[in-house]
C-alpha cells in the first residue's frame, strides 16, 4: 500500500472540471424539458448548440443555480449550484431575458454588481469590466437609451466584473451587429484562453463554429452529440440526404448517378424530376457537377429536400 | 443583513414606477376629506370612523402597503431584473430583509404622516400618535405578507387585493371570527389603545393584536426568505 502512496506525486494535478452535470433531468409536470444529460466542462470555450426549445436555457439555468434539477446533480467548482449562493463568487451568468433597470447608467449597473460581489475595489473592477466590453464611452448614459447590443455588452460586463472562473451566456449574440459580434467572440476567446470556462448557447451553427472548439449539441432535451466541433461538423456533412434534381435529361442522369457510391437510390418521376437519396451529403454535392459535366447534362435545379437545422440535429440524435 | 446597494436600487425603482406614483396621493385624499368635513362643522365623533377608520386604515394603508410590498420584489420577479441580484453571493436573507426595510419605511412614512395629520385635525394629539404607531405596525405586517406573496405566487397583487377586499373588509364585517386573522383589526386596536379616546373603538385585545402582528411579520418574512432560496428563474420561453 505504501508503495502506491509513494509513487503518486505529492501534489496530484487536479483535473479541473469547472462544471459537472451528472444524469440531470428536468421535468415540468408531464413535460420533460431535459432528459438525462451528463456533461463536464473544463477550461476553454464550449458552445451549447441546439434548435429553439431544445432545453438549452433550462440546462444553463440549472448550471447557474436558477433551477433545481428534477433528478441528478449539477456541480459548479465542485459545489452544488442549487440553493447555494456561494457559487456566484466564481460564476457569472448572462441570461437571455435582457431585463435591466433602465434608470441606471451602465456604470451604475456594473458598479452595483461589483459591490454586490463584495469586491475589495469595486470601482477598479467595474472600470476594467466595462473596458473589456468596449463600453467606456457610453457608460454614463442611462441603460434605457442603449441599443440591444450595447445593453447586452453591459450585462456581460456585469457578469464578469468579479473575474469568474465560469461564465455562462444564454444566446449572447442575439441583437448584436457583426462588429459587436466579432468583438464579443474575441472577448470570449480571450477568456477561454486565459483558462476560464466559458459556455454559451446558440441555435446558429456558424456562431458556434467561429468561436468554440468543443460543442455540446442538445436536441429535444437530450444530449445529441458532444466533443470536438470538427467531428460534429463532419457528422453533419456526411449524413444521408434527399435531393430533388431537375435536368434536361433526367433518365440519363439517373443512370449515371446510380453508378455512384454516394447515391443510395434514385426515383424517377416525369413530373417532378429525380428524387435522389444520397448516403453522404458532402460527397454527393461534390460529385453531381462532375457527372453533369462528363455526361453533358444540364442540371436545372438542385434542391435539398430538408435542409432545416432541425433535421441536421435530428440526424445527430440518430447517429449517437 | 442590510445591503445599501440593493436598498438604493430598490428605492429608485419603486419611485420610478407609475403604479406607485399614482397611488402616492391617496393618503392626501384622507387628509383632504378630514379637512373638508371638519371645516363644514361636522363633529369629529361623526367623521373619524368613516374617514380615518373606514378609508384611511382599512383601504389606504393596506392598498399602499400592497403596491409597495409587491413593488420592491414582485416587480423584479415580473420584469426579470431579479436575476441580477440572485446571481450574487448574497445570503437570501439579506435580499429579503433589505427590500422589506425599504417597503416598511416607505409605507410607514407615506401613510403614517398623513394619518397622524388627520388625528391632529380631529383635535386629538393622542389619536395622531396612535395613528402613527398603528401605521408602523400595519406597514410591518402588511409589507411582510405582500413581499412574501411576491415570491410565493405569480399573481401577488391580485391575491393581496383579495386578502384586503374579501378577507379583511367583507369577512371581517360579516364573520367576527376572522377578525383575529385580520391585520387591519390589529392596527385598529393599537390606534385605539394609544389614542385612548371615544372617537375610536376596537374589537380585538391588545395582547392578541400585538402577538398576531408579530406572527404575521416574522412568519411571512421567514417564508419569503425560504421561498427566495429555492426561487426558480424562468426562461423567456417557459
């Protein structure tokens, strides 16, 4: 026994999981909002991706101690988040609902947050946070006069005024113009690179793609996929898909398509054209123009049958 | 226990709310009525009960306490700004007690001063003193009740109004047994005992009134603190 004790280093490197969600479900009466989700978040930026109504806000609110899990547990910095105000010393949250007291100036608002966090130097902390979100210039205006994007940035400043180890943001890019969006993305990146745990939710794939390496995909209350963004992106491109194709010679095109490995079936209908079931979205869209060119067929129309984000998510659920 | 930052923001929000500003002149109406009846030569023994008791103590005091008590916490629940305060490492006790101090203070001043003035108009400094103390006792009990309702239910104003109008006014007049559970009766008793005047009379004993007022205040304050500890913040869609 002693040999084992000696072989382990004196100071064991703590594998830091800032946020730990274990077998968490949340239901309201008969409605299941979140169904048995397990995830752990470490340093860096993570995107919480999913269609509207998938349960992203419910998950974030449980992490923020704003909701009690019906089953399972949520730990932030090793402590339970629910009924435990102490977690807020190391946690910042920006909720989706953008309610602020409009009579407060941006400065008042962030300073009040610093004071309520009981920081030793609230004025310096507020100044630093406001500079981080690039809002020093309009800080003395009442928040009721701010645009949606400005208000959003001030709320981010208030959430990170105490330099929290964990920052949760619910749809932070809503209402921001491209420049503000870029700035916010840089800010989140910088925080993640500095070793903080940043989790933001979004229903827009491109947003997540641009800033986070890791993704947690939630569909209909369940964790559909999680991990490296590129892996998930690949899953999304290499998924079976249905296209309708119209050309000047549908029959010949059908013959040529059937020879392709990426094509699972072709349905020929003189009225609507071809319905092609591709086994691989990426390869098929790549191969079709080449075939058309080689066979000298003019493709008049190519329509992906079901391109909604929901169907992409639904596929991910099935792929798990 | 008391947080000056929360107190400042709460007070500013309260005085910026239309609902509150519209009701603020209500106590002055009682003063106006008192002045008018006194000026027209009506004897105080004839107008003290209908003006001070029936309007001042049973309507103006509880209604103002309702608007203020729900205004300090319920409004922040409604508009979602409560999330900012909840996401801070503050004991929930501190949040509720601070808001309660603001509510009780504002209610006691806005009702106590005008009511005391009507006592002076009636020519009785003792009645004035009784009304001032009664307003403080009432503010404590009512504000605790209505502040707690703000986190107990999504419809605090409606339920508070039902308590005032149905329980206290209607039931209190028809079923005398409910008087022991009516804050307005405790206030009336306190006013009566201090005023020591034939102008006013009460139905409940002082011991019962004071202990019940204390039970209301402490009970609902503790309940409010406990409910805020387990308060669920709703998202935009749910």
